[in-house]
C-alpha cells in the first residue's frame, strides 16, 4: 500500500472535521488525491459545501507565470461554479480579506510544497493562518510529502532577515512537510490560529516522491520534474545573478546559462573538485518568453546538472561551488543582483563570502552549526519517523 495524502485521510477517517461546515479551500493544481482527482471535486462529491477557493502564486491551475500578474483577484472555477480568489498578484502575497472569509466556517489548505525555503507556498500558508486567527476561523492542513525527502541542508535564515519569501527561520532545504511548516509558522504567530494537521499515512522522512506511489503533479510552471525539485534549493539562488536558470527552456532549474559562459573552463574547474551525487554536462538552450526576462530568444551556453546519487547530493553546496567557479572564470561578466540574491540567501553574508573568495569548505563548515540549531528547533513540529 502506498502513501495516502491528507485529502484521502480526511475523507476516509476524519470527515467530521468539516461536515456541516462551509469550507474555504486553499489549493491549486497540486491538490489531488492518490488517484490524481481534484480536492475540490472530491469534497463537493462527498456532499460537503465548498463556498470559496483561494489560490496561491500561479493560480488555481498553476498556469500564471511570474511575469503574468493576474488582471483580477477573483475568478470562478468553470467545473463547479465555485468562486476563486487569487492570493498572489504576481509580485506579493495578499491575505484573504474578512469579506472573502464571510461565507466560510473552516479553511482547508492543500498545497504541494517544493522543499525549499524560497518557495512561496509555506509563506502563503502563514498568511492564511494570520488571516484566520484575525477572524477566529479554524484551519485544517491536508498534509503532503516533502517531494525531496527529509534532508535539511544549506544556510539557515535568521529572524532579522525574514522576508515575504521566507517569513520564518528555516534552512534552504528544510526537509519538512507543508503540515509541519504550518505548525512551525503557527507557533510563531501572535495570535496563533486554531490549527489541525491531517497527517499523511505511510510516509517516512527518508522517502522522496518516487517512493510514495503518488501521481507527480508539477507544483509550478518551472518545476516540472522531480529532478528540478532536487536542484531547486540551490539553483534558485541564481535568480539573484545575471545567469538564466532555464526559465522558458525545456529544463528550468536543471540548467544554467548565459551568452558569455565558457562551458569548457567552468566544467574543468567543477570537475576538479566535484560535489557528491551530481555530474555536470555542457549544454545549450534558448529561453522562450522566460518569466524572469533573462535572455529571451537568445542561444545560451550552459551547464546541465544531473543527479547521480540523491541521498548524497547537497544542492545548496553545489550552488555555492558553481557561484565560486563562475566568479573565478568570469570575474567581469558574472554579476550578482544584490537585492534579489540577498533576499533569497537570507542576507548578504553568502554573497560577501563569494565576493571575498572564501573557500566553499569554509562556508559549508559555518553552515553546519546553523543546521544543528535549526534541527533542534524544528523537532517539536515534526510528525513523521525517519
């Protein structure tokens, strides 16, 4: 028997949590059961009353890219006639207003996280929890697996550098489920919401998505494969540089490129001290209508990343290695976009370390103490065995 996501557990074991209550459903295309059926249809089919749907970044169908802000904050689900409120305007999250929540008795959240600090869905959950606490609505999170398992890696953002992207101190790769992150976030809120997490059945922290038996639904337009999700906790940092991360190409977040990139020189340095669990290959790609606006319709030379041992792979240290090599090989062409990079990295320390040519091994050692403290903080919110 495979893993059962929270929606299956709710409908089979815990339906009394929502029976006879008007449901506000926070979800998108990733909110499906173990057979790939939509939550919205399942809840209505079970005789439950869904009065509103709230969609995070990319919208209910996951079809809105970052450069295509929705032209309105409300739409209607064509299949059910349920009103859909968009919580993201293409730039920032907006909490559901009291008017949006006026016809709701309970909020039910079912979103598939990507496993990385930069992803906006945990921030969306925190924003919904805050709104619910304000009007004293209970919140139920239908839990889903962390698609890349329970490993935690990288820099830990501190409270002083919290942002709309990462509102609470967590690691670049946090190793938590969306339900566990909701518990962590709710504990930090004042006042906190009435929160109940419907847990996964059969999931262990050592499992990645491939071991769950569940259908893979890409969580967003630019995270299309499990491979891209493994690279995302590291390669997302390159959004804060002048390199393309492959948006608009056939393999976003699996490759990097720029018109000036000397592939041979970069690969030679990378292979002399290659990080574990990954190999690098030269490639070319041409971004078509990239959401980040980088190099549209331009042929780029690039580096493709391919995982070889996902249990040993650390995408965060791999990204630091890439940053260090690119700056060494291309001291003039390579450039940070400091405001964006520092927001993703949780402050300027990493950028300054790279600019100061600090060894990657030194950066990795410094992160280990932060990760130990993070692990101690997160343990009280964890729900699943190793």
